[in-house]
């Protein structure tokens, strides 16, 4: 399997990407017997590689190599549970490490190693259990040889193989070297759910202790011998080209050792980050205008509003919205959402060291194999000469998965000019203004309600910039017939509601602002606008918003289950203190359904969210604690965007710089988040992203219930909820 992201047919990618979105990747297995010879090079010193994932030392300690990035979502813990379930080891003995970039660690069924799309547990559910089962089988076979007894008389338990008849016991450490030399079995049997000891248990995270005591290694923690630091002066507007610069003021700063031009701008290299920053700030580069000169997000909003009133490219059609007759009420509404930054707590950084053997890249990356290819291209090396070392990520949300590998490519371009290793560091302001945002959008809705108050026709025209079109992953999401990027209308074209006539159209022209997948991708837009307009329909019909949704979801049991659980736990329909109200929303993304109820009030005329109750239908809950943590994270991250978040541009320049003017929900304003899981034996589906799309709508719907003011533009801080309702 190739690590090249576009070395596979469009048909294969569309098929597997669709499976991922629907949570069907659980069925993918890994060819353990075929890859044994290729993986031994990845074994740590003194350890035996039973397969690419499981390495065991003579003391019996187990190392699990995970090809996914750990950015707080708990994949190290979830994968260790899945492996440990079948390997039969003491949970405390498993050490989890990041795997190198290698095809064996690609997402099962896809030709790329990356972390995104809420696919980690879904894609690893079978594969990680098989990794443990194959290793266990080899250890039992090795014990059978050592003891001279049939395999059938042996079983594995708590890190050892035991002979049932005599009680003789051989630890995994004593068996690992022999087991690593045995041929892998053609197949293994996995435990039945009734036999699970670890799956489904709320076990503690494996990375908590080292994150608390400071031993966890993030990108900014990398320290190599003779390490230098670089900061880059980049274009002030997107696409601008460097005209000239004067290096003298920068070189006058103590600690600065070099000033060099790189493809992205001018890099200042110093013995410490402060000197690099002072030197960088002393530069006075001159830039030629680029394509973004004169661009403003406010003008774009006006343009989008006008375009939304014109026919777009047809994304989805059911029935005939134009032929509907007999409707008793017609509703129309426009919604708008802004550009958003990813705003990870750890700004971008990447350390690169060139050696006689090639190039070592240390980064908190979500894109191991694409970054490896990009680094190799920038360095003029063969890909096998580049070694990717994945650190912990201080947040990603998609920014560390840029298709261009921009921050890695830049760091390689800087470091290749020197014999010492260089860490290229982005300041918070660099990160905020450095490009790649959730796209701005505008949606125009029209609905015709029948005599019973339910929609008989639904039209939605959305204007939004595509995020996948033009990237190496285009084949996964761009319809060859329409040219539409599926992320522009995901969550809008798959309405779960029983509406006979539906039409969804899209305008998806590119703009000079670089955009990228952002947590929950297109669902972050459509979750807000669709569920807000459904709420408008419910209120126009004079019906309870929960009952209205349930009535249109008769054939959607997963949606109903999530809605009913969230509503029951939130006390929907019960009295609240004066000055508070509830709102509800439900949305499906990444194969999971999440319903949320927000409880709000106004404080000083501004929205205050006190409580959010979230219920998720995500199949088997491998670790309920991790699921609850991700729902809490998604709600808080989504509320930051809903209440405050926006990136604005004037004359092609981003106006925001740091958390002082790109606000987020802080501890004092954070709501109580209650997370509930719908019991299910279905295969696992996504968790990290699905909790975000409903929260803006649930909050806006609650504010309408409280004030009678409908917020149709995000962030909500722009809506005056103290005004008299129209």
C-alpha cells in the first residue's frame, strides 16, 4: 500500500471515504502475515516485534506503536484498550508511542497515514484487536514449542501463557524473541462482546500522568544538540510576494546568527526564540501586492448574500419543490457564518535536523505520510530518507493537517541551509494570521408548510468556498459530474427529516483566502443553519421544537434515540428559573448522531450558556470517559465559535491577532456539559467532531425561546437580544 495520497483510483477513494463517513471502516483488517518482514526495523532497541504495532521487551513490558496523532482526543488510550483486550496484558504494562511514517500505519483502506475525520476508533476497532490477537497467537505458539505441549492446552492471561493442566507459566518477555520468529497465522478469532474485559470500560487515559508532570513531549519541547530557533517574516496579505528586505537590523540583535530568504518569506535564525523574534520584528521587508489585496470579508458577505438569491449547482434533489401546491405558509430566511481560525493552544512549530543519513522532522502533525513527501520534496531527498517523529499535539482541529504541509515544508526550507538543527516557531499572531481558515458562508432557505404545519417543500442555497477541491484529496470528495466539493453541502444534502420535496444548491467559487477543514468541516456550517431553520419552522407551526423533530424522524431511530435521551436528561418541558430558556438541535456527522439541549440566559444583555446536555449515538463505546471528554471539548470549542469566533479581513489582511481579539469561552463562562451515550452494539463511529455541529443551533434556538429574537448570523455577539422582536 503506497503512502502517496493520490496513488489510488477515484473509485477506490470514494468508496473508502464514504465508508469512513458512515463508520464502516471497522471491517477493515490489516495484512499481518504479509507485513512481518517490513516492520521489524521499527522495533525499539531490545524489543521483539511481533507485528508492526506490538513490541515486547524481555521484562514483559509491551510497547504499542500507534500511527495516529494524539492531540487530546485519547486515541493512545482507545487503541491501547483495543489491543489489550485481545493481547491479555496488564493494562499498566502497555507503553504507547507514536509510530514512524510508514505505509503499514496508513488508515486501513486508504493510502495515507493521517489523523482526521473522526476515523481513528472506527478504522482501528478491528485492526487493533487483530494486532493483539495475532501477537497473542504467536506467544502461545512459542510457549507450545518451549513447553512441548499442544497449543490447545494453553491460554494467555495477564501477560503470560499458562498451561492449564500443570499450571506452568511463561511470561511474555521470555517468549517474545521466539514468537517474533514464528510465521504469523492466516487468521485469528476475536473475542465475542460478552468476553470483553476492557472494551466499554471508562479506563483512565494512558497519557495523563506525563502530561501532568511535564514529561509529555510536545513539538515545542523538542531539544536537540546545538538546536537553533527560527521565526519567519511572512507576507502581510495572502499571495503577496517579497520585493526586498534589509538584514542589517536583524543581524544586530544579540543571538541572531543568520537571516535567509525562504519561499514563504524571510527567516531569522538565532540561539533562542526571543532573539529570533526580535530579529524578525526588526526586519522591514517590502512586499508586492498579491491577489488578496483589496479583499474584505464584509464585502464578501454582501457578495455571498446576493449570490445566494441566484440558482447554484444542484447538489441534491428529491421530489419537485416548484410543483408543491396547497401550502398554508411560506418561510424564508438567510443565515451567515464567518471565517474561523483553528486557534490551537500550541502554535505551529517544526524542528528539522539534516544528517548524513537524510532528514529528521519533529512535529505535532496530523499528516505523517503527506508531510514526509512534502519534506522530501523541499529537501530534494527520496522519501525514505525523511524520518517523521510525531510529538504530542497541543491541539490540531485540522490545522496540522494542511494538504500543502505548509509549516513542515517551510521548516525544512529553513533548516536545509544549516548544519545544525533548527526549530521554526510561529508566534500566536503568526498562527492566527498565517492562513487556512474555516470558510465563510451564506445560506438562503425557503420552506412551504402544509396544513399540519410540517414542511412539504424545502430549498437551501449555500455559498461557500470548498476546502478539498484542489488538494491531493480531491478524489475523495469532489463529484466528477457536478464539480462540487461534498464538504460544501454535507449535513444539508442528507436531511434526516421526512420532507417530500427537497432541493439543495451550492455556489462554491474559490477566493484568495486559504481555507481548510476545521473541526467537523462542512457540518460546522450546516449544523447551525439547518437546525436553526428547522426550529423556525416549528415555531411558525406553533409546535414544540422537540415534538416537531421527532414527528419528522419516524424512520430515523438513531436520531430519535439521541433526541429523546438528551431531552429527558435536560428536563425538556419542565419549568426553568425566570430568565432562562432551552433550545434543542440534532445533527449527524461522521457516522454519529448528536442531540444537544442548551440552557441560556442573558447577562448584561449578552448570551450566557449555563448548561449543555449532549447525547451521542456512536455505536460501541470503547471508552465512555473519552467520549464524554470529546463531547465536552466539542461543545466548548463550538460555543467559542458560536458566541465570539470570527476572522475578518480588510485589504487582504487578517484583523485578529491573539485571544484578546479572537475570543474563546474561558473558564468562568464555560457551561456545565453533561454527556450521555445511547447504548448500542453497532460498530463504532466518529466521536471527536460530531459534538460540535449542534451546539450553535441549540444555543441560538434557546435564545429565540427566551427573547423572541432569531439569530441568523454568527457569532452571536453581533445579535442584539434586548431589542424588541420583529
